[in-house]
C-alpha cells in the first residue's frame, strides 16, 4: 500500500514535522511511504528521515540551489487555496498552489494524509485526487488483499486529515475552512481523545470518521539520564501558549531555595525577547538559559533531572514522551488536552494547576528535593511511554485505513469475497500480511551468480571512506568516539584530529570492539590525562592505512551528558574538551587548554554595580587578588578592582573569589569600549583569563546573557555596562 503525507516543510524543526517523520518511518517498514514537503529550505532534513521513506519537495526556497524557485513569476502571487488567516498563509503562493494541484492530480497513492489546516483544505478542495495519473500508473494495492477492495471498486485514494493543535486553537477563518474541508475527507485524526470529542460535538452528523491516534515516540539512541545534574529542561516553540513566562516566574521561587539548580529552555519563537526581559528583571541570568532550537533533543533530555511543561493548553505533549524515554520525571500543567491523557499523577510524573506559578514551583521543588521520587517517577515514565512506540501507533493507522477501505467497498464485493473465503479461495484476514509480498521468495527464483573476475577484483578494492561517528563523554571527561563500520573499510584505521586554522594534528589508533564481527564499530577513547590538545577547535577525520585515504567524520549522536557531572581539572595545565556537531554536520572537538583558569560561577547585577564570582583552577588564590580589565584598543584605560576571597567553592574544595565593580574608566570617545577580564591571584602573579568553560556549552555568546547596568565613571558620565562572553567563552565587559 502506498501512503503519502503532506507536510508544510519537512526540512524544518517542529512537533508536527517530528511526529510525521516518526510515523512515516514506522509505516515504511511494511508499506511504500512518501513525504511530500510543500517547501524545501535546507539541503537535508534537520530531523532526519528514515532511508525507507521517499521525500518529495515541491517548491525549493534555497537561494543557492540549482532548483531555486524564488525567481518564479508565480512566487509573487498569493495563494487562492490557503485560508488567508492561516498562520503560515504568507508562505503559500500561486506556485505552491500549482505544484500541489499537479501532485494531487497525478498521485498514485492509496492514502493521502494532510498534516495542517492549509493542507487539509487543499486536499479536500481539490476534487478527485489522483484522477489524472500519468499513463501506466497504478495504485500499489490495486489487487485485492488484506486491506479490502479490488482495484475496480476504488474511488481514488483515501483522504485523511490530521489535527496537531486542537479545535479551540485556530483563528476563526481557519476554523471554518477546516470544518468545511473535514466534510469531504474519509477520516480526521486528532492526537487526543478529548479533542476528537470536541470535533464530534461541533460537527454533528458528519459521515467523516473522527477519531484520535496519539503521536509516535521512538526509542532514543542516547543513554538515559542518570538524574544527577542540577538541571531542569523544557522544550517547545517560544509562543505565548507555552507559558514559559510562568515557568521563569516559578523558577525564581525554585532558585530562592535551591540556588545550585539551572533551567534550560529549548526552542525559538516570538516570545524570546519577552522571556529575556523576564529573566533579566528577576535576576536569573545565572540560572535560566534560552538555548535556541535543537535538532537532537534526545541528548538534551538525557542531561536533565526534571522536565517541565508549563502550557496553558497542549494538543498532545511530545516533549513529555521524549522526557519519559530518557527516564526524566515530568512536572506538567494539567491543561487541555494532552498532559492529563499521558501522565498519571504520582505514578509517572506530576500534574499541577495550570496558570499558577506557585503550583509549578511546588511541583518542581518536590522533585528537586526528593531524589528517590525522581527515580521512581522516571522509571514509571519509561514504562508509560512504551504505549506510544512507533510500531503500535503505525498499527492503529493501519487499522483505521483497513476500516475505511472496508467501509467504501461495495456490498456485492464484500459478499463475493466472503463466499470465496468460505470456499477456501481466499486467505482469511488474519492470514493476510500487508507488505509480506515485497520480501517473499518464489520457487523459480534464480540462484545468485558468481561475479566475473574483473567485477570480483573491483569489489575487493578498498571502498571509499564515508565515515560517521557518534561519541559519548564519560565521568572523567574522556570522549569515546565510535565510528560505524558501514562507512569504513580496511584493517588499519586511524582517528586524526586536526586543529582548525593551525594545521597541527594528533593521531589516535582506531580499534574494532569485536574484530571478528565486520559490523562492529571502530572506537578510540580520548583522555585528557593522556592526550595534549592545544586550545582551539579540532576537526575529526578517519585515515586508512595503505592508500592513505582520509575523510572527515560525519557526526552521529553526540552525547555530552557526562560533562555536567564530570570531574573538574585539579592541576595545571587546565584542560576541558567539548565534542559537538558543526553546523554542516561534522564531528568536532572544542578544546580548552590553559596553564590556569578562573571559572566564572555567577555574575550578579544590581543597581549601580556588576559583580564577578568564580573559582580558581590550576593556581593558588592569595592575598591581594585583583580583577583586571584590559581595554581593547586605546579608547580607554585598563583598570583593576580588588577581589576578595569567599567560601562559595566548598563543593569543589577550592576557595572562591568575588569582585564588585561600581565604576569603569571614562572612554576616550563616543564608541563602545570593551575590556577583557582577568584575575590576578596575587600582586606579583600573572593575570589569569576569566571565562566559563566547565560544562557542555560550546558557544556561550548566545545562551549566557546579562542585562545592562548604569555605572558611573570618574568623569561623571553614566554609561551602560554589560557582561558578555566572547567566541572563546571568555568574559568581557562592554561600556556604551
């Protein structure tokens, strides 16, 4: 059977994209599945697609691509199909209308599934989908089989719409357009039972089948959380409905009791600026971090000890399932529609009153203060999430499709089929296995032929290297690199680390875990106490002995969880490594290597002052320590301020330091002035760079933000001063 999904943009990151690709991959194990993406914005899907799923883009928005459609004359004309109030209506044009019509005219799919209102309207309004197929095209299930009627009885593909929001959460124009479209579908599927009931209540008397099937949540490849890090994680679009403002307010109450805990919010959207302002207003710059969008959330859930969902409504709750897979207990608002259908309060998570920051803070603190409860609820969640396995959700869709096909089969065909089955001329439905024919063998199958000598010699030649590797950080900061055997060949492989913009290299032998198994990965473990890497970014390659072939490593799963609880450097030189995937998908290592380092732990800001707090590594903090500001250029003078010894470093066994600034030197002109910050541990010592290195963040300039504070200068001006982290994760202060 051929199943087609219509997606707005399969190359983007989002809940609908993730859930659709999960379902498509599961169905592709037994069926011919394609995903039609109206738009293409990237070279490859950011969330990944099963190799068994065919991806078909209609309009290419990549400016550098040979197939770029931006200059097409129809791109400047608005769509006449999509409701103008649809939130993404501006992305649809006369060209998307034309390409959608052309696809729907010629599709040979047995089932077409539309995944958002714009596409539901387009699908339902097009009339006889597939009525103008190319000559010779035929549907995959034209012959009679387990899913119902013969080809002669078909009336075109089944049309199914999906609702990834909920009935009450569309603007009026979209709501009316989709309601009208639902009447012309075979089925409409919501992701929660409550929302299916709402649709049936508002659309009585429809022949369209309205039902609910949950989203699929595949088992992650990343290791589960060990629930050790003092970290709460939330993920989703930064939209008002997610109520991250409520979460930030609740977390201020958490920090008041448990100041060592942090909150990371993953996602992007229009609320980012408002959330940034709330974080600044509440003084949470050292505790709440806006992380941006993340394609691979499974590695981020594995770092958390608590997951938070603060929404005022949820159509389903994919992040709840993702957190449960990682064994992370969830605190969720008991809002319509999804959380209460997934979470059983006190068994696999906690449900709290929506819209109440005190209730949310109480739920978070309950888990923060009770490690045993965290463990119990996390274990319960890993059991609950099995109900949403892709195979189980795919089976529900298969059953829905079978029911719909049976319902449209003429009574005479059903009677004839029952008679033939009674006479033993047809297998029973229980014996029919969709998709089995694709892998069947026949008695007349030809035996495999031996390769001719030349072909055999070519097959024995070394294959081109196409290496891909995942990596995992251990408890001492060691990095284990695991190269998939499928992308390499040869008996002598070396992992080569090459420092970017410098050219120096470090070579580490790769070994197969199980030498007798050709599928066994090739691995190497990089240890800080056994490998000297200069500071910088190191790109990883695989080199084959014999022919010297070398290729850069594609990044698989990069698991950084161990960095959050890894042992900190306790001697000079100070080394810290962070593996990461580059923007273009390669595996790299960010190495820090310093004789000594002053780790910034907090940057409190107040009225008329900014303060640096930290811990010294690789050196001794003595009497007379000072904070040193070294001006960039000649626009201002350098400065020093006293740094006092404090006991904040008890957990590390090292004393901490604090330096408070209430004034900065006058700038020489109107331009902004920047000072790079150092700690001089004693009057006769060399200054040591201040920075924030010791966790899993490769680039802090976008995540660690601090508000501007008005300071005075000796000349009497009152400029704005702001802390920021540089591209090397070092601390600086800007005056403007």
